[in-house]
């Protein structure tokens, strides 16, 4: 496995899915999607046509600090 392929694999493992964030926050996936749509939670769209949503752990932490009690 080349260096660049390995870096991409490790990088993608650190990103969270909508389901991951919902489980961590104890809410529904729909609530996470609403936070993304409202601009409260920063997310990346990846994959074919940008259909897949991924959240960087730092963005999730910032969201939790700003909007969760």
C-alpha cells in the first residue's frame, strides 16, 4: 500500500457519519441532519454526487460546545 493511499484510509477513518454523531449525542439522525442544514454543524459531502455526509470530530466537538448543554 502506498503512502498516499494509507493516508487517505487513515483520514477517512477519523470522519464521523451522521449515525455516529447521533449515537454520540443521543439524538436521532434527523436531528443531526437538521443541525447540518441549519448551518450549526459543519459537514463534508463526499462520494458520488456528494450524497454521503461526514463530520470531522473537531467540528462535532465545536457543535457540542456551542449548542449542547
